[in-house]
C-alpha cells in the first residue's frame, strides 16, 4: 500500500470532467481519478476550509459514523476495472475492522473530513495512468499550475440546472 494525500482538484481539459489528484508523500507519483461534480465540490469545500450552514452528505456520513462509536481507520483505492476505480472505507468499531465498499470520491471526501489516511494499492498504481514526476516533469508542472487556483464555485459553473 502507498499512502497518498489529496494534491488538488482539477478538470480534464478534454471533456471538463472533474478529477481529484492523489500524490504520494515525496510528490513523485500522482494518480488522477475522475469524479462527479458534486463529489468534487464536496472535496473542494474541505480543501478551502468552507463550512456549509447545514451538513452536506459527507458531513452527515461522518456524523453517523462517529455517533455509532466508529471511526474511519483509512480508505484504500484497491482496484481499477475498465477504467473505473474502486475503494474501501475501513471502519473501526470496538476493535473490529469493517470494510465498506465505496466510490473513491466518496471515500476521499470522508477521509479528508476525518483526517484519515488514504492509501492506493500497488496494483492500482501499476494499472492506472499515473504521472511520475521525474519522468513527466513538464506535464506535472502544467497540471499543478492548472489546479492551483481552483475554487469550489468552479465546480458548479459548468453544471446546467433543469
């Protein structure tokens, strides 16, 4: 397992799909995961330190977990199939581990709210399109510049209301 942190959020410039960028501690390897607009906004709110007036879905889940005498031990992005990432939220309750299947975006949104570590399996890192900073220094620099100034409201300006 490789411990990762959220390196930022961005949009895929080809199709404006939001993505979360995970990076390792040494900032040598990066893993972009494409996510939904609402999950991106939820993650962005935490990264920007914005407190909503009422609990959002991930805040609600955090509260439910805590009120049930549980805690998130860690989240693990453990699989990628046909370009789709899978994750597990590892809960601890009374000394017992409980694994809950999750989308990576939801697992990450919960992990950053609970200050829980995020891991990616070596298998996923090898299968997924990851960026190695030493090999792709220019691509990494461009990507970091692209995501450095994003704000939560950037994730709603492309969303059409019916």
